[in-house]
C-alpha cells in the first residue's frame, strides 16, 4: 500500500533537511512518496529541497503565500497514495510516529487516526487556544476529540475525497470526519521542542476557530466552499 506523506512548509529552512532525513529513515521498508508543499517561502528552503536526491521526494511550490489549508489541499490533490499522512515541517511532530499511525489505521480498520501530543512543548499562546477549541468541540458536538490541533494524522483516500474544503479546514479534519460518519481513533504521539524558527500562530486564532466551529455546528452549508476557492489563481510548480 502506497503512503503519501504531505508536509506544508513556510520558511522552515533550518529543519527541512533533518525532517526529510528522518522521514526517509522512518519509512524504510514502506512504499511512500513525500510531498513538500512550499507556501512561497522567502528563505532558501526550495534550493535545499531541490538538492535532495531521492526519487520519493517531490516539491510543490506556490508562487504566492496562500496559507496552510491551501498547501495541504494542494498536497492531497497531487498525492497518489491510498493512505495520506500529514505532518508539520518544524520537527515538533516526530517523523518516527508515521509508521505507527499507518499501522494503527490499517490494523484497526479505521478511517482516520488523529495524533494526541504527549508532554506538549509549546508556550501558553498556543496551548490555551488549543484547550479552548477542544473544550468547545466536546460541548458543541459531543465527540471526545482531545487534541484536534495536533498536525500529525493519517487517513485514507476515501476520507480525503469527502473532506469539506474551506480556508482553515486543516484544523478541523478529525471533526469533519466524525460529522460525516467515518470511524476515527486517537493515538498518543511524541512532541518535541522547537529547535528553530517561530510559530506562525498565536492566541488571536482562537476567534477564527470558534467561528468555524459555530458554522460547522449550526450552519454547515455556509462553510462548504468549493475547492476552487482555495486553488483559484494558484501558480503551482511541481518538481521531482
């Protein structure tokens, strides 16, 4: 079974080489592709990726910054695996959790496996919005999702085709999967200290998260925007 690993990146030059090395090492023995989606970085990350000589690694470049949702959607659109795994590019997610997610997805015959960060290594400006979002989800939807903000997750191709695509959808993939009647499970994953760069998100995103949760709960028809909303005017460049 082919696995598509999608990594959205923006100015992650300091971590990308180690990330790719770790992923290739972790996936030894598996059939996989690694799609790195560069959201118009301003550092030298594209040059670094282009120098990686591995047939499994593909770079997809945006000519304009569109955000993480668009990057993930572009990765899904360009992927070919039966299983899709998302992971951040800052090395806080552990690449060696990828095979464990895949095994749990396959052995337990579920549609999505969501990571739950153990001993989270983030400051309060990220932890507080995450806790508020998880609490709101439990209250509004009566579903025990404990860490919807954890980026690392695995799901099958059927789920990918049935996602609701809107600007910000990447934060709610497990919830949408639940709302559509698919089977999901959680798995404890490792969480690392940030070794370089800075978080692109802060406490201000809590208001956007709450707005989207209200729409998903009470007005789902208002949030189901077509894929072309995210891919309009995208100038993609794909390189093997």
